[in-house]
């Protein structure tokens, strides 16, 4: 992790990370050992990477009593448009997994309820991705507002003050006297850099059922594009080596319970040398 003040929550070593995808997607992953990471501003949440602005504004209003000083700080830390307008974060690409094995929300959004869900050994998956790729950041997405606020408060009350040997109040007062004060400007830059990383891992609580575990990559090489619903989505390939993927289980989507869906998958993974269980979703859907 490039910034010591960023403390992302990593998945437990013994856990399983699930990747929901359509039949075409699982076929491609198993045949090519390759994942697709989507450009950040093309994800399903339209406020992706900018949601954190709401948290920052609320916490700053709590900590800075004088409105004019609060407005000053907010204007300066958001001036580069890194968070609410994209800025540097727009060049990040996201590969998503889930902690949830069998979620109707995830089936509906990513598996089309007729696809599959590949369960990977988390520790081995991370190691395999790192063999061929540079992971900028990875960790669990945070959905609870109070937890998000707690992190931003810690940055302002402890992280930056401890590093600069100045209290947050002293930093704000220095900015009030001289907005070009080097200590104040330095604190603003530090806050921007730290929160720009957390912005990738804060999401609205409405998305909590996704239980997402996220890998962040920077753009590399020429961009690629896939078609979805009549428009193009930029992505990058996350290529793994030719060794077998660390697959523990494959789950068949709830609307795909005909015997051939399970049988066909069992035949393919056996032919490729995998010893993984193929299971049916526990969700019962009539249509």
C-alpha cells in the first residue's frame, strides 16, 4: 500500500471470493485465464468514486464550527475535482468479486440469473493476480455511513495532525490567516491523496448486498471495449498465467437448473483438469 494512512480491510486467507458472470463470461475466464477490469466511471453505481464527497462534507461540518472556515477547507480539498468530478480516479479500472455465495441481487445484476458464479480461494487468487499484474489497491468495499465517517474523522483528527505535528484546528487557523500557508496547503494535499483512495472503497449503503471485494488497476496499454445494451464499455485485461485457476466451486444460477447446465459445466472443468464442485443455487425462482 503506497499510503500508510490508508487502512483497507482485506479478505481473510481462508475465505472464498465469488465472481458472478454470464455463461459467456465463465467460458471466457476458464479458457483464457483472463479477467476484465471495467473503467471506474462505467460501473453500475453512477456516483462511483464521488460518493465520498457527501461523507467529507458532513464530517467537516461536524469538526469545523465556523461555516466560513468549513467552506474554505472544503473548497480547497475538492478543488482538483479528484473526488466529485473524477480527475485522476477516472483512469482506474475495477475488478469485482463478492463475499456472498448465492445472492439474488448479484445474480440479477451480473449473472443474468442464468449464468454461473465462480468461487475462488481468496489467498491464492490474490497471489495469482499479482504474478502478472500490478494491483494498485484491493480490499472490501465499505457501505455503512458511520464507519465511513469514522475513517474520515480519523484522517482529520489523528492521521494528518500526527504526521504534521499540528492539530486539525491549528491547520485550519493557519489557512484562515493565510490560504497560501505551506502547512495548510500541505494538509489539503495529504487529505486529497488519502481520501481519493478511500473514494474507491466507499459506496452507498443501498449497495451493501453486493458484499464487494474490489481490485483496482491503472490503465495499461491500449484500451479495449466491450458492448453492453447498445453502448461501449472500456476495460483492461487482467491476464493470469496458464496454471489452473484456484477454483473451489462453481454455482449454477437460479434460473438455470436444467440438468444440462450443471452437467455441461462439470464436463468442461473436468476436461480442463479442475477438481471443483459444481452446485446449484439455493434460490428457487419459477420465472
